[in-house]
């Protein structure tokens, strides 16, 4: 009698395990669902690729932008500003593509939630737009001791703070790997 109960319990557990795993939808399944709804994604996109891109951006590439802001922005050299603007625009396009993929495959937003993701993308766009304005020759009336780069510097600082706040939150949750 005991062996029959054990056998029935084993069959029940195996059946429920297989049913749960059959109902689970991995990344490939989510991708297929999204594409069936009309979303098309490049083949190179994956959750891992997008996570790696985000981590590289938040660590290595933001450090590069911080170095530019602290050492080169004050010179107001248009070539450097244009290169930095193009760099930001390219990274923003890559990150937007990943954000669309993550959201389309039901894996959340790239920077974990809507407000954080929208704020970081908005700050990136604000810096890019400010650099474009300075390249075109926009001038500001400034107080004594300030330069036209002050407004751009403030926008850089806001962007850096948003990324740093996100990094800190993810670190507290144990979710950030520094490279």
C-alpha cells in the first residue's frame, strides 16, 4: 500500500512539474509571441545582450562622458562636442532598441521601471540637444565667472546623477555587476 501511494505521489509531482515547465515561456517563446503581434526584432537582440549593453553603458561609457565633461567641455571645442553628441545619440539608439525589445518580450524596461527609464532617456536627449545647440552657436547670458558650457554641464550632471541613482538602487538589490 505504501509503495502505491509513493508511486502515485511521484507521478503527481512529475506531472505537475512537466505541466509547469510546459506553461513557462522563456525568451524565445516571448520573442515569438511579440513577433506574432507584429513586432520585429533584429536577430542579435537578446535579454543578455541588452543587459550587457546597459552595464557597459552605465560603467565604462558614462565614465568616458564624465571625463569629457570634467576635462573638455569647458573648452567649448565644437569638434569634441559634436563627437560626444554623436556618441550619445548612437548609445541612445542602441539602448532604445534594447528597451523596446525588453518591453516587447515582457521582460520589463531596460532600466527596470518606466519612470527611471524615461528619466534617463530624457536626460540623455537633453544633453544631446544642448550640445547640438552649442555647436550651432547658441549663446547664453551668463553671470560673471561662468561660461556657455555651464548649462550643458548642469545637464550632464543631472544625467550622471540619474544613472548613479539607478546603479545604487540596483547595487542595493544585488543586481549590478561592475566591469
